[in-house]
């Protein structure tokens, strides 16, 4: 019967990642600025040494005029030498501070990038299939790589340089203030106005930046798709079309880059600083003529003003970098904050999976559409039965299996496992009891050993060998030079369809599930492969409840119960003989099933394939 568990605190039930993250950082901005909370000491050290470095650099600039005045009045005097000596010391310390600060700041920022990327992957891979139905894998990939990188660049070098610019401007203003109140006040006021305009201007670049991030994601999604499906592209001789498609997206990206480049290049707020520097220059000359400024002070003021306008020129680029980081963190945050229709129960309940399974008035529509693909279906599966699902394409067979793996929850109705509703169970509990051999088999670009032991990484070589043997694939594997350590190509392309299916069966055998779901929609295989597959499937179905989507007559004949589907509804349920007797649809279907020669079934199926 149902066992109530409260495993929220244990590591087995890792389902609070999204909740915890959203609660901790609250918003995209909160997540972005959390960098400072993550490594506070490193960022604090950076901030302090940047302050010291900027102060000393400004002080050195101011000393130029002082040294000049000594030189003009006293010649190469002790005062002159002292000032020059001081300038050298200040420059050395300033350089040391700047370099060490930049180093520590960059380490902290790369750590933040690593942490954020991990959080992004943790949350995204925890989303249910509803998320992946509406989000392209190439786009997600680009988010996790390019966009996270831009977030880091906003912090380092973007924010770091912005901060040093602001330090420099504030310190320079104070210095100028000391020379002349009017220049000081004017600098302060014009800088505030400049900063406001610069921020508004940078915000204009924001939407273009967002579009650029999307373009880049589309570009990476298209290229990923093109290379993954390279065999299809080649076989249909479609590469011109694919190249055009890629070229079109690439062009769009280039055009948006141009727009962004234009906005950044003709950055009119910078005019303010040019006008202001010119005005201060004129005012300074007037002060020299009037006698309030010495030549040295005038030179110092001029040097400080030049430094100031250089900093001002750099601010926009840094603000744009910051904007890009904020925009990208918003995109990533929105994906992380995806409202999943499949939720984990507060108090998860467990059940016994080797008992009765009931579908009670189940209706289902995929979250991305409104179309009902299962319409009010009900059936009961007694413990340990072999069930065969049959029906036309798109009739909802694979969907039934997906519901049993709790990849989605039914829109209406309840699936009961030994009387316990599946929606009250944690997905980890479901998946530790149910294994699916999917219709479109996916194998990792890894060794055969790693692929077979995927669900049980601690399996011994002996267990792996045994599973492969039962799955009728051991002879083939042992004939390879590297045997179980053979690395298979991306998506297992170096294996034939039948071999891939048997590797997947070995993987399922090793996970030893209570409920087995087998989506075996392939029918057209040669007799030898068919026999091997059947033997492997028989091994897999032994001693457990199994639900198999099949078009194999032998599997249908051997099934305890056949469920015949049509357009999301159940047409009839019964054994092969019963259905053959009473169900016209079944009779019709059986006429077109591939029939294997039963006499071959008893033959030896050894030899490698
Ligand atoms: N992820 C999805 N998002 C939206 N609709 C989907 C999704 N997967 C399947 N469908 C739709 O649901 C319906 C049932 O699909 P399902 O895969 O269950 O059919 P099936 O009986 O397994 O067909 P086949 O024999 O071709 O494998 C189809 O109309 C299909 O287009
Ligand atoms: Mg299917």
C-alpha cells in the first residue's frame, strides 16, 4: 500500500532546485548582482585596490603641474626631484594595485560564471518535458554557453571598468574642485547629466542586444540541427537549402550587429564632454592670464580634464556591456523560472509497482497544444501482465507510455498504481521503478559499457556482460577490437538500428525495473534481427509487468492483453484470439502486420550481426 515519505530533505529527491533558486535570488537582476554576495571578499578587495590605484593615478596626473612649477621657478631642485620620485612611486603602487585587483576580480567573475552556468543547467535539466517541447535544444545550448559568457563579461571587464571610471571621475572632480570651485562644480554637474543620458542611450541598445542574443541562439540551433541531421541533408541532396537557411539567419545577425555598431559608434552624449573640456580649457587660459592659475596648475587641470574625458568616452561601452549582461540574465532567468505544469507533490507517496495499474478516465493534451491526444481512456492491467499496445500512427500509444513514466501528468483522470495516484508520487520514485525503451533510441557518444550501465553506473563488468548477453548483443560487442570500451559515435551512428535497440534493451535489463515500457514501433527488420530482438525482448519482459507498443504478431499473440487504440481512444481490449474473433479493426490490422516465419523462431539465432 501507499507509503508516505517526506524525503524533501534527502539528496535522493532533488526536486527543490528551481524553487530554492527562485526564492534565493528573486529576480533576474537579483541573480545577476548576486555575484557580489557569492565572493564578497574578492570583490571587496578588488574595489578597495581599484580605489587606491585610481587615487594614486589621479594624484600623479595632478603632480605633473607641481613638478613643472618647481622646474620653472627653482630648476632641478630637491623639490622637483622629490615630486618626480613621488610620481614614480605612485605609478608603481597604482600599477600593482590595478593588476592585483583585476586578477582577483577576474577570478571571482569566472567563478560566478561557473556557478551560474551550473545553476542554469541544474534547473533546466530538472524541467519536465513540457519545457523541452517548446524550447529548442540549440537555443538552450547557446544560453548556457554564449549568454552566460556575456553575463560574465558584464561583470568582468564591464562592471570593473565602469567602477574604475566612476572612481576616476569622482576623484578627479575633487582634485579639480581644489584648484577651482567653478570647474569642480561644472564637472560634477555635467558628469551627472552625462551619466543619465548615457544610461538612457545604453537602454536603447538593450533591445538590439536582446535580439542579438536571440539571433546567436538561432544560429547555433540551426547549425546544430544541420550537423546532427547531416545524413538526412546529404541523402536528400538538400545542402543548398540548408546553406541558404543558415546564410539567412547569419545575415540577420550581421544586420543587427550593424545596427548595434551604428548606435555605439555615433554616441552623441560624448559630445557633452568634448564641449565641456573645450570650455574648461578656455576658462583655464583666462585664469592663467588673470593670474589665479600658475602654468603648472593650468597643465595639471588640463591633464586631469583630458583624463576625465577619456574615462567618459569609455563609460558608454561599459554601460552597454552591463546592459547586455542584464538582458542575458533576464533571458536565462525566464527559462529557469518556467512554470512547469508538472509539479512535485508536497508530501510524496510511494507505491508498489509490481501490482495492479489502472487508467481511470484519462484525457491528455500536450502542454504546447490544446489538442486532446488521449480522450477519456480507462483500462486495468493486472500485476505481472504482458500488455501489447497497438494502433495507427499518432493514435496515442507512445503518449500512454510517457504518462506512465510521469514525463507529463494527465489533463484529466487519474493513473493508479496499486490504488495510489501517480500525481502524488515523486518523479524519482516513478523512474526508479519504471524503465522505458523508447521509440527513437538515444545513445550517448560514450563507451558501450557506459551506455549499458547508464541507469546503474556502479554495475560490475560481469553484470554488464550478462545484460548484454541477455539482450543478444554480447557477441557483437565482443567481436569489436575494444569490446565494451568501444566508443560509439554521436547518437550511436556507428551501430545499426537493430544493434542500437539491443544496446537499449541491455541498458533496460540492467536497470531491472518493476514496470517495463517498450516502444518498439520498428517492424521492417530482417528475420535474423527480428529473432534476436524478440529473444532480447522476451528476456526483458520476463518476471515483470510490461507494456509494449508493437507491430509484431508474435508479441501480440503472446500478450495477456492487447489494447487497440484509434485516434486517442480505445477501440477494444482483449487477447489476440478474442480480438481476432470480435474486432473488425483488429482483424483489418492483423492482415497488414509483418509476419515472421514461426519455424525460424526455433532456429539458433547465434552469430554476430
Ligand atoms: N511532444 C509533443 N507535443 C505535442 N504533440 C505531440 C507531442 N508528441 C506527440 N504529439 C501528438 O500526439 C499524438 C499522439 O502521439 P503519439 O506519439 O502518442 O502517437 P503514437 O501512437 O505513438 O504514434 P506512432 O505509432 O507513429 O509512434 C500525435 O497526434 C502527435 O502529433
Ligand atoms: Mg509512438
